[in-house]
């Protein structure tokens, strides 16, 4: 645990990429594989094992110390994090406990990280009520104060540190003389922390045990279109496809197994069993990249994302849900053919082989597995008109892919672009505000906005929440305004005077029974602060309903 504490402190103190990579490399090289595996898992943030909730830890602190509840709540409200709140209050609490409460025992900080994660903390989480409270208090008394924050973070499962997945992959590659893309590929599909798993991850290239037969490939991601990058590029050298509003996935058939992975590296076989069944008809050793989307057989356009949401996270899917939310996998690309990785081949060649593979598929529901439609332009002057056709297709916009592009890893600019439709927009009134978290725990940064209904007189109805879009200066200005114009408090939220108008942008809108307005939007964000507009001139619900009817954006 001491080595992990040193690593955590180092990563928290330095800002340069090279310094962070060096710290990671040194750690991975010097600690035992079991500890390196747990450090990797925690840093990746893929495994968030919540041993005890932050609320429960605060309760234990209050019960064992006698500290006023209001004081703990106020401190937590200011800090925004239970683990940090407790670690900051602990020195004062420790003084009030007295020597009779000082637990003696072994020096826990010298025990290895894997022992903490596999034995001590899970055992503590399984205890109940008073027994658990006493065990947590004993733990706090036994570990040095500098270790308190990290121990509490491990308990609450909210462990985060300022390193990206790419940075971690680079460090592992450097530490064990591997290609970074190989490390990224081996990490796909999840990483279960163990000495054996870490040894497989860091095995020399070509090791047969290094990759799971079920593992997907790292996804290649498109960047927002930079029109200047297309100047001088012949339009006929690019492939255009619709950018569908589903979820990205890989459908893989290897051996006797079929695996459907989301871009979030979750195995979603249970949510989409029809696609798994059709995937079984693919030739062995095939991996497709594509879109999981709801689409009625024979329909010209897909169903909305709100329909797809009904399938997400399902462990069992009944007959009714299958009928109302029919699934299709639209294949964009072929990544593996006859068990061979073909990602280095140009897109033009991969697409030709994709068509040949899909022609071999024989299944009663063959319509569920189709190739995406691709086409080229004669000149870039046609591009904007093509993008506008996405409205009728119920697509988000266009994808532009260079025909000679390989299938790379992550977001590499220049090969693939996404050219989305302009966002839908509405002018809405600020109704509620709530403090953020982390470095913005002291600022109101989470906002709820409303539109006018058609009652007489009109009333504001909550419509969307947004957390991004303002710069730091605007956030500070708005925070001061919220504090001066608070009308009521509801726990951490405040209602404010209904005076400020903001232009809200979003990618989609659909009816929803769960929301008071009867509507729900996708990816809402603040586009601008409408200082020029009084609240009475904000948009009405009718304007939102018109967006559903015509599928176009609103000015």
C-alpha cells in the first residue's frame, strides 16, 4: 500500500505527461505483479468496487466522534467528496477519542495493495451495523493520517486520479518494451486484477495466452470535421456513410462463442439476444464493427434512440420488448477475417470483404445484420446538401472515411471525420441550480431549465438539465447571481428567480412520461447566455413539440 500511496501522491503532484509516465513505469516495474494489477485496475477506473457508501462513512464518523451532523454535512457540501471530507476532519476527531481509543496492531500500510483489495476491505464491507462501525474506526486509527484519503476512496469505490487510459497504456508498454497498440488491444474487454492477468498483459508480443478469445479490438473513433483538412483532397477518395443514432458495437464470432461488445467495453449479449443469434451465423473468426440500433424490418428509417434505451442494461428481454424494440446491427467495417486481424488493410479492401462475408450469412432473420450504405461525392460542394439529407434518414449526420485508411486505435485525426447536423436549440429559463463536484464543489454548475406551457397564465415547466457550455468567468458570475437570487432550498438544490435565459442545444428530442414537460432531450448543453432576452420571451413547449414533428432545428 505504501508504494501505491507514493504513486498516487506523485501523480497528483506533477502535471507533465512525461513525469506521469515515468512514475507509472517505475511503479509497474518494481511492485509485485498482483499489486501492479490492482494499481492498473484502479487507475483505469473500470472497476469501481463500492465497499461502503460515502454516506455510511460519514454516519460512522458522526456516531463515533459525536461531531454535530450539521458540521459534517456543511463540510461535505463545501468539499464535495466524502473521502476527502473525512480525511480532513479526522485529525480533530482523533484528538477527541483519547488514548483509550487508540487501537494497537500491525502496521497496515506495509501490507501489499492486493491484500487490502482482496481481503481487508471486502471483509470490512461484509460486516453490519455496530460491528462495521467499530471496524472502520479501528482502521482509521491504525493507518497513518496521510493514508486516510486513499483508504476512504478505495472503500467508497470512487477512486480517480488525473491519468488517462492512453497514458496508462503508454506506461505499461514502455515498462515492458511492448507496442502501445498491443497493450491497448489486450486491455479491451476489461481487466480483472490478478498476478496472472498482469503477466498476460505484459507478455512478449506473439504470446498465445495474452489475448482472450472473446476480446474486442480497440475502437477507431472519428473526429469532428475540420473542413480545411479536406481542401486539396479529391472528394472521390472518401467514403460517406450515415452517422446513425445508436450505440457503437463489435459483433464477434470466434469458435463456439458469439460476443457483442459496446464501445464502453461492456458485453451486451443479454440485452440484444437476437443479434447474438444472428451473429452465430457469421463465419468463425469474424469480427464486425458497427452500430446497434432499433429498426423495424422493411422500414426506410430507424426508430429513435429513446426506443433503444428500453433495451439498454437488460438482463432478460421479453417477447413484447423484442417486438416493440426490434434490433439491427449495421456493419461499418470488417476487422477480423478467418481469425486474422485485417485492420492494416485499406478501408476499400475491408469493405469489399465485408460484403462477401455478409453474403454468406444464412439465417431466418438475415435482415438484422446488414452493411452500412456507403457512397462518394463528385465534389465537396455537394457535402452540405448530403448532410441535410440525414434529417429524413433519422441520422445524426455524416461519416467521412478515407478509402485508403487502415483501422487505427482511438481518435487519430485525418482518416475519419464526423459531420453532424447542427444541434436543435431552444431558449429556456434557469429554474434550479446545484453545486458541482470535485474542484467545482463550491460552485453552482449543474442547472435545470424550463419552458413555458400553454396554461393561462403560462407556467414554467422543467425541460432539461445541463452541466456544460459556460466558461469559467461565466460560471463565477452565474454562481454569484444564484446565491443572491435563491428563492428556496431543496437539499443540495436551489430554486432561483426566473429571470435568466440560456440557449440550450441538444442532439435529439422525444416524448417521455418520466419528465414533467412530457419531453426528454439527448446531450443537452448550454450554447450561450441570452442576456438580450427577458424570461417572458423564452420558448414554449409548443416549440419543442414542433421539433419532434418536423425533426429540424430551431433558431
